[in-house]
């Protein structure tokens, strides 16, 4: 209460200045809101259109009415897909592939990044750059040689990989591991060197330093890498299109396209519904992990 | 509890020799401070004792055992870093007990050790906080606590107070001294701050360019520096150096600074410098506190002269004065009431009983 009184007393004598600084700041704020608004519209209109379309029957979709309005809303598309064993199968395949890929990616890239960021060994810097360079090779360039390799592997060992959903567990990490390793190298490198030296003096082994110091401290980076790996494996289209063909082996993005487009007949209502439902899991994962994505977790480790 | 011995220890990074074959004996329970300018190899030496750096050549012994190839965790040492290096995701108690938990100490023992260390460092109330909720001084206490609970053979401090503000630094300095008086563990402390070195150390090791310049007690280094580097490094404001030479006038030795300024040497000094060549280029080293305002009845060995003051710096307790002799800026300390003013002349007295004479070429104190 005392401090309030003091502030009140001082208030009439305080001169409020409208300097060029505050005017600049105000304009900067207006512009940033303007561009944020444009960007939000740009990215939200397509999902909105998908949602509107998903509530329409086939007749209404092809009718020449206002495409932005639903005159006869129906849940038939949702019921149809969610009761279809085939669609649930795609969903299940996608989930299995994504969860396994995220796990495999993390198990490889976290120790790899730790080694590349902290253990000084011959060629470690070159290796770190090399890891990133592999990420720059596009999948459109790789799918043919990979297909030939798997085919040859099948002929040679008798183990059939092509047209099995688990082939994707081998293929996807070629995309996720380099990038996640690279993200984690960056995060690990930002951890002060003294922290692992303190741990080593405290008696921790390399493995204990990784699990008890580095992973908890680099949790935001770990989450970023997890989100990335999940998104890549959930949304990947080219590889599953090439490597899987039987309907029971398909993942969601490919499944929707191959089963809901029959010849030149596009089942738009269900395609839109499937795409919307398919976009839900990444959204849920984002929302869930964002809570743990607390920036500045390293604050307090050292001075500054 | 253990002594630490370094024998001809060398550290080479590619072509650069950071530490050039140093010998050092640190007794059990001793507090030794390594001090020197940046790049003098003091931190490298400490890190070699810790085992965080391999040694290129020589031997390091802790408690009589050669530890050259012993990993840090098996050397039974604890280290406090300049930037604290606390684990940010752990509470104060978890930070302090991390080492003990890794070694699977019984829970009760860990708890009692952490409580005891927290009480000693006055951080009992902070035990459940995370490092980011602590101030710089508190973080440094936790870092010390983490070292204390381990009850190691040797404490290593790597510039632990450099990140603190001046007031807190003085406070923590006393704190560190108190802790050492209580736990009496052999301590090696690295700093670039000569005041820290003087106040904390049983013995100070002055390092320069990868070599040890001098080892001695703080008083020893202050009053009997062996080289120009030590003489100039220890003490603040630094010792003055004026080019000079010795002369013989009527059988009495004189020290000549300029054509106009020459002082007779006090008998004790005259005897000491008897064999110094009269043609040699020398430096007179004199500390600022031995240049004061002239008194009415000067004691033997105290010579007076006149100087026009360049700049004066009133410090409250004393006033620092600066004037030029032979192109060198000389600093003195006078009484605040002596009437020292910028640009004004003042009669000054120099205490030659406390002078040092150095060889200008080699920098060795004669």
C-alpha cells in the first residue's frame, strides 16, 4: 500500500514522452500484427475449407452453391471413415511406423550427437558435417536405388522387405536421423563445457553424463527433434507410395489417395475428412509436447 | 588429505607450450594460490591436476601416487569452476549430492553430509531451490558445497570469484578462507587477482608464460620479490620502476636517478649492493607507500626531494599522487591532509630502506 501511495504522489509530476522510439515501436507492432494476420489467414483457410467440405454430402459438393457454406451438414463422411476397417488399418500402420521411427531415431541420434559434440576423436568434426550433408540428399533421388537395394536384399537373403510396412522403419530414419542428430549436436554444443567436466569430476561416466545431465538439460532440443521425427514419418508420402502397395500395408497419406480416388472419381468429402483426421495426431502431439518445451532450461547452470 | 607434487610438468598444444616444465610441492592441508596474468598457464596447471587435461611430460602425484593416467573421478578431487557449472535441472541438494549418489552412498549419509555442508555455507534455506532461483554468490556457495560433501583429498578452485561483483567477492573470499580453516583440505586455487592470492594463500605461486616466477608466502613475495615481474605483479598500485645507476662519491655509494636527483644509499643497502657493477643499467623499484610527503624530522634512510604532481587521486584514507621522473610515471601515497593538488609542487620523501634494485636487462632483483 505504501508503494502505491508513493507512485500516486509522483504521477502528476511525471512527464509522459512520445519520443520517436515509442512511435517506431508502435508501428513495428502494427506491422507485425498485420503480417501475422495475413500469415494466419494463409495457413488457416485451407484447413477451414477442408472442414467445411468434410461436412457436405457428395451431391452438395458437386452442386454449384456457395462453397464456403454448408446448407445440409452431415457426419456421414466421418462415420464412414471411422467405421471403415481399411481406414483404421491405415491409421494403425501410420501410428506404428511413426512411433517406431521416432524411437529408433532418438536411440541413434542422441548418442551420436553426444559423441560428435563432446568426445573429441579423430575426424569428429568432419563426421558432424557429413551427417548433415546426408540430409541434403533429396528422397526423390534415393527412392530408386533404395528400391533396387531392398529387391536385391530380398533375392539374396529371401527376406522380403518390399511391400511390408516395416520397410519404412529402415527407410524413414535415413531422413530423420541426420537432421535430428544435427539438431541435437547444436543443443549439446550449447551446454557449457564445465557442466560435463563437473560431472566427470563428480564421478559420472560418459553414459551417466549423457543420461543424467545432457538429456535433461537439452530436453527442449530433444522435444524439437521428436516433433520433427514424428512429423516427417507421419507425413511422408513418396517412400510409402513406392515401397508399399497392398492395402493392408499402406500408411494414412498413401491410403487415402489410393483408396478414395477410384479411377477419375474423387470422393472429395471422405478425402477431406481423412486428411483432417490424419492431421489430428501431429496437432495433439504438438499441443502435448509444447507444455514441456520450456525454453531456457539451461538458465542457472552458469553465470549469465 | 594429501599432498600434491608436480615434477617437470609440461603441457604442449600442437606447437604452443602452455606449461614449460614446472616443479611444485604442495603440502598436506596447505592453501596454495596460482596467480598470474591470463595465458600464463595457471588454469592449465590446475586442469592437469584435476585430470581434465592430459600432461605432455612430467609427473603429477597426489598423496604420493603418480596420477598421470588416472581419470578425474578416481583422483579423489573436487573442483569449483568460475561459472559455477551447477546442474540446472537439479535442486541445490541434488546438485550437492550428485557425486555421492553416483558412488551409491547410503541415503542417510548423503543427507547428513549435505545438511552439514549447507549449514557450513549458510544455504540451508535454499536446499530445495533450482540454480536459476539463486544469486551469483549463492550459486558459488552451492558449487563449493558440492565440493565439500565429497570430502576429497584436494580442492581445486578455478577463478571461483571472477564472476562476482566487487563487494561479494570480498565476502566470498572470507567465506572460502573460513571453509578452509574448518575442513583443512589441501587446496589449489587459481586466480588472476593478486589481492585474492595475497589474502587467501598460505603460499603463492606466481606464474608467467608457462613458468613459475616465484613461490613464497604472501609477505615474502611482497617484501622480497625475486624478479621484476613478481615485483610489478604483486601489490596495488604496482611498484614503481625508475632507471638508475650506482655511483661512488667520496667513498659513499649513491643511487643516481637523473642528473639532478641522486640519493645516498642507507648502510644496510650499501653493503648489499657492494658488488654490483657501477656501470650497469639498473632499475630502482619502490612501492607507492614508500613515497610519502616529507616530514619535519626524517628517519635515517629516508631522503626528500621536490616534485610537481601530475595527477592526484583522493582515496579517502590516503591520496595517490602521480609525477614523472625520467619519463616514467611514479605513484606515491600521501596523507589526505598533506596538501597534494593537481599541478602543484610538493616536497616528498622516499624510504630507501624498502627499496629494491633490479638488473634492467635480466629483470632479476639484486
